[in-house]
């Protein structure tokens, strides 16, 4: 069998064992790393294994090794696919999504896309992806330059006008962004991203500032008052909930920008990912009529109950995850307090509450994690320990 085909067959089996273990224990990151290194020893050109190895190294915080694997993967991709094709662009899209949303490693995405641009200088999408990564690491001038290059290569692609307009907004240059956003909507009036960028432009023209300032703008007190106390005026509940969802989204986007541009320790990125998952859990819990992520007063009051529910419902909730949620909540709300979104006194009270309860919550998570997946405990024994730890939850 051809070495590439054999590597592809082994890689598919490894992916299946990871995604669908069928009763067998999932391979650990260490086992996956060893398997991938063995595979690459037999077929060094098999870049999908290099990519997976790079992702594992990044997840473990080994940045230099992750970068080496990703850059070598880009070189191997270019050797195997000397011309841009649909399969290549789809593969690159999956890689950037993994680096963006899965790992939050825009620095590694930047380095990977820079290498691909060297190999495929005529592909505008790769320059756009590079520009996006540069925006999130805070290099506005270089991001604008890359988006301009993409626009030069494909001047009638609305996405290139929209992306350049977005970069100019991030850089605090709305007057330069306007013609590009207008052109994007002329080319495709239905595109939601271009329309969203244009609305952002209108907001920044009315209230000058940075995009991060806009994303951390004050709540509309009128909307909250209408919801909480009722209103003599007609009140659209769905519209209000949409506004709350938008505020939550914008707060997380503001913090994401801050974290991606200032982090020193990879754990800071893990805190963002943990809080993103925690708030999704909180919304599914449906404890409140509406959920505002910045409402530290409500979180303070119900924190112990929410965290115990989190430990019970999340099958992988252990010491590390509970610590990350506690630390992440404090980091998120500390940032919002610095931006003036959260009252400093309310944050201080919430911080004290979290620090007070954290040791007990960690201990409960550890004890419950030790028995919940242990087949040597009967269902009755697990139920007894659960009641001992959490009462009638």
C-alpha cells in the first residue's frame, strides 16, 4: 500500500477511536501524540498528522513545538497540493476554525497563514484569514495591509470590502471604513456580516470610540426596567430577549479581544473557553427569566446552587474545571468592572463570595468525580454520596 494511503487509513482509525470509543477508554493526549509521531515516522509527508500533533501541542501549552508542527504541515500541504483547489480551501477553513474557536490561538493561526500565503500568493482567502488573525492579536496596521492585498486580488468580492472595513473600524478609522462597507453592501445587500459591520460603523460614528468600547457599552436601562417592572407601553418580549442575547454576545466578544491581545499564560485562554461553556450551561439551566452575563449580583446570590448544579450535570466536572470556572468568572467580571460595565463594589462582593466557596466546591467536585464513573460503586452508593455532597439537588 502507498505510504500516504496507509497513513490515511491509520489516521482514520485513530480519529474513530477518539470520537467513537465504543466502550473502550478514549486515547489520552499522550497516547495520541505517540501514535501520531509513529505515523509520521513512517510517512513524514502526511500533513494531517502534523496538524493534529500541532493542535495537541498547542492545547498542552507547548507553543514552540506546536508552531513547528503547523509550519511543517503548511509546507507539506503545498508539496502535495501545489495549486489551490476546493479540497485545499475546505481543509484550510477547518484548520483556521480549530485554531480560532477550538484553541483561541490566533498567534499560531497568524504564523500558519503567513506560511500558506508564501506558498499560495494568488489566493485572496488566505490573505483574508491572515488579516483576521492579525486583528485578534492586535496588529491593526498589518491586518489592514493583508486585507488590502486580498482586495487587490479580488476587488469585486464583497467579503474583501467588508473585511477591510471591519479592520479599519477595529483600528479606529471609521471614515475610511465607510466606502468599503457601502461597496460590500452594493455587491451583496443580503450579506449579514457586511450589514453587521455597517451597523457597527453607524454606532461608532454616533458614539466615537473603539470596537471594544462599543462591545462593552452600557446596557439600555429602559429595556431592563420594562422587563422587570412592566411598562404601560407595548412591550415585545422576544425583542427584549434578543437584545439581552446581543449584550451577552458583545460582552464575550469584548473580553475575547482583550484576552487574545494581552495573554501571557495559555491558561488565560482556557479561562475564556471555560466561561463560554459555563454561560451556555447557565442559559440551559433556565434559572432566571433572562440571563445577563454581567449580573454579578444575581450570580453572587445563587452562586453556590449554580455551581453545584454545574458539578452534577457536567460529567467531566473535576477539580481543574471547577477552578477554571471560578477563576474565569472573576477574570471576566474584573474586566467588565474595569470597563465600567460592572459596579466595582458589586464585583468585590462577588469576588469574596467565589473565593469563600471555591475550596468547598473543588472538594465536592473531586469527591463526586472519584465515584461517578467508578463501576465498583453501586447506584445506591453513588446516590448516597450524591445526597451527602449536594442534598436534594
